[in-house]
């Protein structure tokens, strides 16, 4: 723990900048989460932004986090209720300073359990979007019968056009490669049916653009709501309104199943005995669908990794958000997005050239 | 079983007209479903449309269905793949003749497990929408932690404006009263957050209209995806795109839970023993969330009850669709919609008068 920026082995001195003051249980949960994550990412350096006196008094209780973190004092903090416009004016908040560290290249990414609206607004203005991306999206991993599935946008953009959806597909593919380690992720576009004529113009146009793009081989076509948990594709692309509702509806349904299951096991002595017999398997099942394991939504499409943890996250789920951010930084999600965008624009340019040639030949 | 229309006690000679030829397993499943439903609705009369020779040969195997049904010959049938435009031209199909029976007042409602697109198109043109309703919606019952929840629109209208959403709220309330028997159903508008400023203009406008309407006391405000299965409100209103995706995402998540649970119980001898101990409770749980129990989506807002069963329905789930249709007919869902629409227009007229008075007073 030193106040001098020691250059790390990576391109940025710090892998991550962490907002120690964001979320319902800050800074305790943040530090406890870092303590858990430290084991899984040895040698990583983290810049910790927040109330220096408070952090210096608490950090010694988390020795592995302490050995990974450098504290930098942030005089103020953004509350969960603060409007984005007010948050933008507060230049010395822990969240702002963490985002600044990404903008200056001092850190590869930022993690906060704080105010999402403020985080997205600050990130867009301070870090800015990647060239070729018109709007960042919120992406996260969801459970399915066949393994993890990336879904985006989860609420950053209420209304999206076909171009946005194509960009989300590019970002989702890069996310699945970097965070899930899939070599060639399959991409689905969420719709009310799988037939080509289903949905609105915007979806049909996006599907056509994807079929004609460098992503064509990985584009599966339209998928439906039940395909998310079936794991039909590795990436599910949708607008932020639908994605937010699908995410919460799925989580709600799993919560209902676990509530009903609890009731079943608590009925009488025999069912309690039954519970004891299946407990190890149930715990694996719970872990499989545990929303805590899936904590950490990434705002993709920015010039740096921006990860939002649930405000009410516990230590384990905050650690999951740290994991996602570290995977995204170390596996170069943004380089993957850039490469794909270059291919797509080269592809479209070729396509246009071909079409131009074809039409001139027709004349 | 007679070829002469015997007048029943209700306003229409037949409670329902049933398309015997629709669905993947017609007519067997249709007849088996009617057999199950007959027990629960003694004395009800059903008009059965389809291939007369085939039905006359099969029906005797279902004695209770036979005593309830009158067969009427329909020379043709609409396949699952037929486009709505082609279906409209086929005037002697079993589905068309069943819908005609509703239009002429011979039957209170129609049930089919056939082609949904053809069904909606035929119903709109032949039966027509209720006065004051601009677009029919697809409504169905879903499981929640607190009991059954009505959700609509489930896919009849991909794009909706605020006026459509308000009409859906009126129809959803009538559905919850007639089918679920709730005296004063609570209504929620599906959104990405519960705060007044969340979502798009269309949603904020619909919320404002509902707050100012005769439904204001029952209007809970915005609800989120997880509120559907939490049972926060009795009715969840949304556009057909979002509703279709939320419905299928929730079903998919419950399917994932039951798949994982099966794996847990099948692990070894002890877990199999555990399964035997909790089986009765698990069966109750399965029944609680069983999609078959929730089969039967109603196209509400038409001059008659139009119920669509899943194409792949089994006998039990087809019987559930019959139940929904009979409840909707016998408890007068359309009268409830009419009454509420009258109140709303009277209410708006009063409101405008008040506002006019208020503004003239200000001058």
C-alpha cells in the first residue's frame, strides 16, 4: 500500500479503479469483496477511491485486499438518490475520481456499487464511447441450461434502432469472448418469434444487417424469451427496455421456484429429511442460478471497462463484479470490439463496392 | 347430441363453439380435453366444428364430451402454417365456422388450438372489436408467489400507444374479475423501474391517464419484471412485444429450475430417496407453476370470447383453455369491459368539464 503510483506490468499502472464509497454497504462490502477477489487475481493492482481516513482504518482487516490496493482520497461521495446532473457537477467524488483514473489511462477499468444513472452519465462524458459505437450498452451474464449467456442491453438505452442493435451484437460477441472465453460465440436477436417476418421493422433490419456482416456466421437469427435460459445462443441482443424486463422477469421466476421449493422442504419431518439427502445437489443448483454469481453488469462500448455492481451486493457478489471487470480488462474486450468494427466497416465498404460494380455493370 | 339447436339457459344457445380440427393433435386432444372439462361445467352446451364423419366416429369414446357437444360439419380446416390472408378466404373451415357462430350470437365464445395468426385475423374481421376498444389484446394467467396474475398484451400488438395500454388495463381488470373472481384487482404497468420518470413517454402518459381515470384507485403504478412472479399486482399491463418476451422468459426460467432440480434428484441413491420423501410437495409445486394449468390465452376486446390454446396442448391443458373460456363467458367479461369503458368516458368528460370550469375561473 503506497501513495506513489507504482507502474504495474500491464499497460495501465492499475488494473482497476474501485469506488469504495458506492452501494448500500460501503465501504465494508467493497473491501470484503476485494479480499475475496484478491485470491483469484494474484499480483493485480487496484486503485481504491474514497474517504482516506475511513479506508485506512478499515483496510487492515482485509490483508489480501490491502496488499492489492492503493488508497487515494476522494473528498465526496455520490448518494444513490443523486440525479446524474448533480453527480456530474461533483468533481471530487469517489466515483468521479475512479472514472477519471480510467480516462487518464491510469486504470484499465472501474467498478462501483453506487448510483447507476450517475455512473453511466459520468462514464459517457468522461471516458467517452469507443470510435464507431454510437451508444454504450449494459451487458451481463445470465444462467442457462447450457452455460452462461451474455445479454445486452439491460437498460442503458430504452429505445434502440437497428444500428444500435448491430453494435450491441458486436459488443456482446467481444464480451462473450473476453469474459466467457468462448472462441466463436453464437449471437441471437430477441424477438417474439423465430420466423424472418416476426417483430418490427427495426428488428428485421438489424437481422438483415447482421446476416450481411462479418458476424454472419455467428448470427443464429431471432431467438425467443425461453431461448435465454435454454442457452440457444451465447449472446442475446435486445433493446434496453426489453432486456431490463426480460432480466428481471427471469430472475423473478427463479426466485418463485426457490420460494416454492423452500415451502416443499419445510412441510414436515420427512420433507426435512429429504432436504438433507439432496442438500449438496441443491447447493450446486443454487450456485448455478445464484444472482450473486452473475453480479457485475458491464457498460460496454466505452474507452475503458465500466462495471456496475448491484447496490445491495454482499461481499461475494461484489467479488463477482470485480472478476468480470478484471476479465474484461485482461482479455482486452475493447480491442476485440475495435477489431470487429474494423472488419464490419471493411465488409460493408466491400459490399458497397461490389454493389456499385454490379450496378455499373448493369448499365 | 342433436343437429337441431336446442336453446340453452344462457343468452346464446351454445356457451362455446369449439374448433375440433385445430392444433397438433386434433381432434383427439380436443375431445379428451372436453371430456375433462365436462365434469367441471355440468349442463354447458358446446358446438363442435369439424369433419363430421371423423368426429362421429371418435366422440363416442368420450361420453361426457358427447353429452355436452353438438357436431356441425366443417368441410375444411386451417393448417398451422397457413397465412392469415389465405385463412380469411377459406369460408368453410372449422375455425371460421366456429368464429361465425360467435358473430351470429349462436355461441358465447370460441376455443381453438389452431393457427393463432389466422384466429386473431378472423376474429377481428368476423366478430369485430368492442365499441370503445381500438385493438384487442392477448391475455393469460400466470403463476406468482401470491396467486394468479393476468398479463396482457402477450403478442397481439407489437407496437402500442398510451391509449392502447389504458384499454389493456380496462380489459385486464375485467379479465381478473371474471376469470380470477377478484372483486377489485390491482393493476400495474410494466416498466424498467417504479419511479414516475422511468420508461418512455408512452408509458408515462398511460400512467397519467390511469391515475386520472375511474381505475385510479386500483392502479398501483409502474411494476418491474420481477413483480410479475412476486404477484405485486393482479394485472400486469404491457405492449405485445414486451409481454410476449416476458411470458416466454418467465416460462423458460421455470423450465431451467425444473431441469436443474431433476438433475439434483437423479444424482444417486440417496437423492432418489430424498425425492420420494418430498414428492407430494413437489407435485403441488409443479402444479402451481405448470404451464398446462395456465393454458388458454384470451383475445380480449372482441364482441365475443376468443380463446387460443397452445397448438401442442395435451388434454389437460386443452381443458384449462375450455375453463378459461367458460369463465369468461359465464362471468360476463365483456359486460365488465363495457361498464368500465362507460365510466372512464363519463369520468374523462367530467374531468374535462372540471378543467374547463377551472380554467374559466382562472380568467
